[in-house]
């Protein structure tokens, strides 16, 4: 494709669609998963500690993230914009590469870039900090791939050599950042082969031999990396040790390993080429009501309309009067995509990783993205009916836009709930004893303990660098067992040392987004109807004495909160609970009055218990009985209230409030 106007249209289309798809909800995104331990190292211990933390698996990643931190600091949006630029540019270079190989198909080149920008098999655009290395590596490789295609197309030897050198350097950066992206080199072999096949007079055998000769310089970074990674570098993180986790098992049990690998390859190939376009959509659409569905569907239709507008403009641009490739182009797309995508994910499958469209594991489909896109085009191209092809293309595009939009909506909700959790924790807990172990459950969606202990330690002990003074654990069957045994467990994650002492436990629940944060009092625990089932299993082990009621200095708001949130019902609930723990029912009653004067109401019936206690202990029996009667309407909450107030009220007050009222 020699027409510069068409190239400009293609680039503009990808940039505009990428921005429309990802920028509108960007302000509502935040920190997720590994970003917490990254930022704990960066903000508390310094960038050099993050560099040290990555020496165990991917040293280049540590230098990259630490370097960007020195530029962006704690500005979360800056990292989101950086990763968006990487994704858009990666998509642009995919489109330009396709345009070099199949130069008579400008619309197909544009669609390749747009599909790459919206690829629903990779939903981690929302988690910018964690996926900086993945996005940077993809950008480096796709730029390298485009330069390789250009070098095959240029006649001037010096220019070809220069482009090859730059491309080789970018390839080296790619594998240093993400070792299992080495499988994407198969795309380069395919590009070189197709470029040679496109030259007049080349036989298949000549093209194949010529491809190997042209590819020789690219073996240098690949071979150098494999030798270094396999024989000199010792990775200590699971799935990244080339020798002990890949080579040794195959040499020890070759039959078993080969059979298992064959089955897993087939499963992952199916997930890449079929599941990437269907499974994420299925997971996100399930459970949506019509209102929420339309909130994602309408913006997706708008993005699709803009996309169609650009494609219409491209369709009207002709470079040679044909505007289309030969009839067998779809076969090239099919085989390039199938072979390239399968080989691209092979290293991660060999290392024991599998594509799963749950949680963060869809990142393993990302290396196969280019192959999945071209494979899809090959399937559609094989259909003779043009209307059917267009309908399928538009449908998959719309579905991809919808998946990315709804995924962002979900993550903005997760971040909103996360901010509410930590804000309410600060309202409820002025400070914590060193060595406290937080165990939490409910709407704060966590997969790892550092998603809890990192922010908690940043809030309460940002000056301590040697270890995380507040520890944590995600609630599970194993956690329940360890708590009952009073275990003490030591953990080192990314050079952050923690000590989980379950004899210094503080159990916290936030049943759902509507409920407030509930700190469990082990001496007289109460539980919500909506609590996670394992919370009652550990509630009696929770110790309120881990809370420092009157610290010497109040906590400073951490960078991720920046300022105090609005005083809603949960502010008054947390402060009432704190006042009652401080044995100050009068302050608690005043807080209740202020909340009700503002027409605020509890998001969970269990949150009425401190109101009843405050009014009861200050002699306001009519007010207390009003809320007690409401609470006692539910059999479970009546049981909770009865058990709680038997320990919190004296016999006379308890009898007056509950027994006489019942009579």
C-alpha cells in the first residue's frame, strides 16, 4: 500500500477508536493485584528496591517500572495513558505490517489494527501498572515486526541493514521484558517468507531458503537470551526457571510430559482462536440487567459507527483500481494466523501456563493476539457471501467493543469499592498495633495477601522500610485452619517481608458494596446476613485490642486516597463503632442523631446495632427500642442482637429493651 493518505486514515482510525474505547472511563480506574506490592516498594522503600525485587525473574521489568516511577510518580492516570499509547501503537504497527504484506487491502489492514486494539482476549488494559512490561514488550515487538517487513521491501542495502539492526535491538528488549514472548518470533518468519514470496520469480524452495538467510540476524537476541536464561540466570519465581521447570521434567519423564503437553497445546489453541472472541463476553454479559447492558451497549455502538465511517472512507480509496487482494489471500491470513498464534503461545504452555478467561489469566492469550486476528479474517474471507462476511465482522467488532467497555465498568466499580474500604478503615481505626494480621472478606476482591497488607502498611506505617508492619491473608479454608491453630507464618513477596501472626488477628468484613466495613469484635461478634460464610468461623479470634484508639499522630492520607471522602452513612457508622470501643456512648449517640438528621440510612441491618447500643446506654430507651424493634423483625438478626446485647448491657437494661418489648 503506497498511498500515504490511506496510511494516514488507517492510523487515525486506530488512534480515534482506541481513545474512544479506553479514555472515557480511565479516570475511574486505579490499583489492582500486583500494582499494590509494586507501589509499596516504590513509595515506601524506594525504586531501587523494586529493581531488586525483580531480580528473581525478570530484571528488565524492575528497571522499566522503576524508571517510569521516577517520571510519573504516583499519578495512576499517567501509567494508564502510557499503556494505552503502547496498545494503540502496537495496533498501528500491526496494521502497517499487514499493509506492507497485503498492500492492496487497506481496509483489511485497518481492521487488523482495530481488532488488535479491541482484542477481547486481553482485558488487562485496566491494570496499567502491573502490565507495563507486557504492553511495552508488545509495542517493541510489533514495531520490530513492521521494520522487518519494511527492510524486506527496500532495495537500498544500507537502509535494510539499519532497519534490521533496530529491529534486532527491539526484539532483544521484547524477550528481556517478557521471556515467553519469544514465541512471537514465528510472526517474523512468516512476514519474511510472505515478503519473499511476493517478489516475482521466487519459487517456494527459494523463498524458504531466503527466509532463513534473512532471519539469521534475529537469531542473535533469541539465542543469546535462551542461553543466558537457561544456563546462567537462576529464576526463583514459579514458571520462569527455564532449566528446572521446563528442560529437566522433559528429560526425566519424556513420554508423560510430551503427552500432557500435546493435550494442553490443543486446549490452549482452541481457547486462543475461539475462546478469545466468545468466553470473555459470556462471562461479562451473564448477570447484567437491561439497564447495565445498555450502558455498555450504547457506547459500543457509537464506537462501531465511528469505525464504520473510517472503513467507508478507506473503501472509497483505491490505489490500483482493485482495492482488494487476490482470491487466495484469505488462505494466507488463515495459515499465518493459525501457525503464528499457536507458536506464539507455545512457550507459555510449555512453562505450565494456560489461557483462562478468569481473573488476570487472560494475559496469556495476548502473545497470540496477532495470530487470532488474522485467523479470524481467514475464516471470514473463506465465505463467498459478502453480506455474511460484513455481518460477522461487524458483529465481532461490536462484541469486542462491548467486552472492553463493560470490563472497564466492572473495574471502575472495583476501584470505587476499594477506595471506600480503605477510607472506612481509616475512619474506624485510628492506628494499628505492629504485627497485626488482617483477615478480610466480602466485596474487597483480593487474590493475594499483598493487596491488603501493602495498602494497610502504607496507611499506618509508611516510614518503616525493612518489613511490612501490618500483615494480612485472604480468607480461605487454609486460613481458617491456621487461625484456629494460632499459626505464625513468614512470607517474602517481591522482597517485602511479612509475619502473619494469627494470635494478633483482626477480622474485617465488608459484605457487599452497599454495606459498610465491619470490624469484628471477637468477645461479642455480630455478623451480617450477607457476610461470607467463613467470617463466623474466625470471628471469635478477632481482637479489637489490635486497634490503637489514641495514636500520637493521626494517619496521613495515602496517595491512592489523596483526600477524605464525603461523610455518608458509613462515616457515622464507623465513628459510632469507634466511640463505643472508646467507651463513649454519648458521642456515639450524637453521631447517630447527626446521621439521621441528614436522612442517611444503614446499608445493612447489622449497622443499627451501635445505634441501639448508643441510645440504650445514654438512657434514650424509646429511640433505642424503635431501632431494636426494626432489627428484631428478622429471625437471624434477632439472634445476633440477643447474643450481643446480653454481653454489652446490664441485666436491667437488656430486660427493659428486649424482654419487656417482646412481652
